[in-house]
């Protein structure tokens, strides 16, 4: 048992700043999440440094090696942030029925596929044209394809429109997007390391698709049919424990397969949505969501090093990549959901825009194998955060103009 | 953002084993917490090794240095476990009124003071008699004084007797115990480092006492009088966020002062108990408690290295120290609560017996400055876990024989 006081102080600062910034943004009629991410930028190690620098005691734990201590501290943050976004997607899953998802499956697949192709081609073309190598261009392009559905899910929840058709399409598309993104990443990493193994790729694809299909179909069936037996457990509130266990288990399994952990968390929620009413799982999960989720958004913000953009050429590339990332997803989303009114299609496209942590993971892997330079890493960070900050206000504005049934939608920002 | 998959797998294993072992123990009519701690012993790095050994990917994050990666992994576990016991004591605080605590203050102080003196003298005398140095004897004795009220609080909650007079005395005594333990530790550390600074000790004592008194008196007053203004916040469910913020803040502050973080968490709960009804804080905190608390108990168990006790002389010392630790606290608790019926006084004494993580922290500090040998560290670990395992069944048995008002007590183990 180590003394974790310095980390408790950090968690207190993160939570306090998240809520303070969120409250300020709500009073300015802006989405709270934007305030939370910007709070992270401000208090992070590259700006005020209120968090992210290990305390002297903490460095002592690692034999005085400050770099290692910083890495360990980041792992702690990432685990807390990871649990935050996992519980977020779990709650979103609890609010989603498989049948509702299946009703929009064609549009969801189209949005997912086109939303991968457009940004990738635009990104690759542009970065390659600026004179980077083909491998580096491919990494940046791949970092541009992966939507971070956590951001959009939070905004949709805050707007009270989680039950809308657009929300369903976005959630379904995010799953497709993540599977394709996983395969693209596998290809690009093999390319960067110099050997593309087609058999391995096939296995990865088969595993990922099997996992999603099996969890969604068999999982929901078992849950509908057998969840009543959870009442037989001796432990108090056994159903809730099983729910948390499934959430952790499918998140971990998704991660082992190579998918984002949040896909597993969403599937766990989707499975348990069939048993939610009996056991009040959503009511019980929500406080955990409210406690842990703010950490995710603040910690996303702490990754930004504003000093990187003093170099105007880096800033120009970052702005261009961000523009293409937005245009690519908007085009993919709107084309994929054609047939809907233009405003609704724009909502779908905008919902796919935020890249958040997923782009950072891809760029981090690229930097890890030496395929992505520091400058291009900074560009990806900029693009991830900028797309994350742009989408929430745009979604609020777009939803304000949509006529919706009173029972499923509210446009008041503060009260879902 | 790092890939945290291997840690998610660990968390899944911990949670699954905690609940499985807890369920088995409940079916055997034993306290679930004992199963959870034993599950930790079994799956920990010294036995099956299901958790506690970093994955290959995780080691890569730390430049291939396995020892550093293990240390980082332990920090992650400790933070999750720490949050678990913090929310536990916060909920206990929410169930406690300051007035009820003040009603038992004389007994609580007597139990706290005597429960420090007896185990310390017994421990110091015995270890010194076995031929250890005076400083090492003092460290072991100090590790024997600190009650881990988290263990007892969990058992009292599971038994549904948190509102009993005995529970109040134990909670009050645990605060006194922690303040005195902090001062003892400060003395022993200075002794081990060769310079005792009386002024610094006085400052530590003043700070700790001021913190507790100020939080308990001014905090509860402010909460009673002004908490209604929390309704003015724009954020949804603002009162709950302020509650979580106060919990993290006072825990961190207690840690900075040198007290256990859980004392701060308990005080935060005590303060907000005055506003609990209006904002349903306990109802909202309970799912977080149920999600995070099992990690604490399992992770306590993972610290035990059973192989250390193959040496019969180490085992003999460990058994003797454990016996003295139990006798010392029982005597202190029963003498401090004399005037109560013998069975009720025995409950108070037994409730002070578990040492849990606090003894481990003290011994860890001693080992860190070279004052505690590896053998004596193993002895302290044994004593901490053994006292933790002995107390819960004893408490269940003792409470079964107590005639209690129907509205405040239930003796069914499974249903509080």
C-alpha cells in the first residue's frame, strides 16, 4: 500500500476544475463538455501544470526517476479516465435497444463506411502532398478516421436526445467505424513495421465481427430470457454486480481483440438494456457515470501542448488537417444518411466528427514505432481536440431547429 | 493516452473473484468481506499470480523494466482501492450525525486512547524481547496500533447495525486512534531518522486536531444552514457533484496533513449528513460504493506472501504479534467502554481489532527508511490480514446475541 495523497489532490483538482468550467459554460449557454476539455488544457502539464507533474514523494517511489514517475502518473489518469468513458458508454448502451439499432442498420453501416473512406483519403492525400512519407501519411490519415463516440454520446445525453433516430445511427455507425478503424490500424502498423500479414488481418476482422455480433444477438437473448435468475443470488443487489462485471469483462475483451474498450462497454449496456427495468440498472449506474466521466474529458484536454503551435507551419498543417477531418466525416455522415431531411443528416455527420482519445491512441502507436514525427503527433492532438470542441456546440444548434416529439426530446441544455 | 487493456483485465478478475468469493462465504453464513480478502490472497502475485504481474505491453511502457512496471501497476491498484475505501467511509459518514457522535464522545476517546496504549506497549515489549532493535520494535508496535475502520464499517453496514451505539463509539474512537497514530508515527519516523523535533510534532498535532474539529463543527453548521443554495447551480444534480468534490477534497487534505484519507472522507460524509435528505446523497453514493469498495478488500489480500511463513520462527513471531494485537485492542476497547454490558463492550473492542491497510502503510514507511527488516514486514502483513479476517465473524456472532430495537438492527447477514 502506497501513500496516494498526491494523486488524491490531483483528482480533486481535476474534478473541481471540470465542474467549475462546466458550470461557467452552461451559464454561457455552451455545452459543459467543452468547458471540461478546455479546463484540461489549462490545468495540464503543458500550461499551468496543476496536474500531470508527479510530486516529490511520488518520484521517490520510482527511485527518483521523474520521467518514469510521470509515465506512471499518466497510467493512473488513463485508468480513471478509461473507467469514466467505459461507464459512459455502458449507460448509453442501457438506454439502447438492439431492435432500435437494427432498424437503422443500413444507414449506420453506410455512415460508418463512408465516414472512414472520406477522411482517410483526404488526410492521406494532404499529408503526403506536404512531403511526408507514405507510412507517416497513412498513420495520420488513420488517426483521422476513428470517431470518439464518447464525446457525442455525452452531448446527446446532455441534450436529452439519446432516443432520437440520429443518435441510433451515430451509435451504430460508431461500432462499424471502430471495427474498420481497427483493421486499418492493423494494416498501417504492419506497413510501418514492414510486413503485412493478410491471414492475421483476416483473423482480426473475424474476431472483431464475431465478438460484436455474438454479444449483440446471443447476449441480448440470454439477458431477456435468463436475467430473472439473478434474483437468486445471496449477495445484496447481485444484479448490479453482474452488470458491472459484464461491463468490465466485455470492455477488457474488446480491448484484447483490439477494439476500443468502450465498444465492449456499450455492448454490455445493450445486453443489459433487456433486463434494466427489473433491476434499475440505469438508475444505479448513473452516479458512477457522474462521478467518473468528468475525469475523462479533462484528461483528454491535458494532452494538448499549445507551445507546439508557435511554429506557424505546424499550426497551418494542424488547421488544414482539422478542416479535412471535419469535412470528411460530415460528407461521409450526410451521404450515408441521405434520404433524411438535410438538417437531420447534418446531425448525423456532425455527431461523427469528434475524434477525442481514439486519434491520440493511433498517433501514439505510430510515434511508438517511430513512424510519426513529433510535429505530426502534435498535429493529430490538435485535430483530436479541435474536432472534439467544435462538434458539441454545433450539435446543440442543429438540434434546436429539429421538431421532436415532446416525450423523447428536450432542447434545454441544463436538464436532460 | 495509453492502452489500458491489461489493467481492465485485472480489474475484471479482481471484481469477479471478489463477488464469487463473497457469494460463497455468504452461502456458508460467513461475512462476504472475509471471502473478498482471501480471494485477494489466492489470486495475488505471491500465489496464483492472476493479478499483480504487469503484462508484456505494460512493461514496454516502462522501457522493459519489470520492477518499475510492477510498482506502477501497484500504484494503479492502490488508487482504485483507495477510492473504494474513501467512498466507503464517506457513505458511513452520511449515515452518521454529529450529535450522535458527540453523545458517545467520552467513551470514544477512552477507547481510542487505551486502544493505542495497550497494543503499543504489548507489541514493543514483545518484539524488543525477541532481540530486535528499539527502533524496529517501535515501528512494529506502531503498526499494531492503527485500526482500519474501513473493515469494521463494512461489516457493520453488512450487518445493518450502523446506527447502533457501538458503531458510533467505534467510529469516534477510530478518529481519535488515527490522530494519535499519526503522532506516534511521526515520533517513530523521527526516531528512526535520528532526530525528534518537538515543535514539528506539536504543529502536526495542532493541524490534525484543528482539521477534525473544524470540519466536524463548522462544516456541519455550514451544511445545515447553507446547503439549500446548491439548488441554484445550473449543472444537473449539482449537490451530488459538490458532495463528491468535498469527499475528494477532505480526503486529500487529510492525507496532506498526514491523517488517513478515510478520516477526511468520513468527515465529508458527516458534514453532508445534514443535507442528505434533501439531495438523496446516500442513495446516489451507494452504487459507487458497491462498484469500487470490493477492489479495496481484494487488494488488501494481495499483499500477503504466504511463502514468508515457511520459516517456523517467523510464523511463531507473526502469531504472537497477532495475538497481542488482538488482546491489546480488545482490552483497550472493553476498558474504554466499561459501564456497558459486557457483550456490547466486547463488540466495541472487537470492532477496533482489524488493522487492514493502515498497519501496512506504517510498516512500509519503516521498511522504506531501513528500520524494518523483511521478516518483520512479513509479520506486520500477517498481523494486518489476520486481525482483518478474525474480526468480522466475531462481530457477526456477538451482534446475534444482542437484543436490539427492531427499527435500527437486523441480524440477517445478507440483507442490511
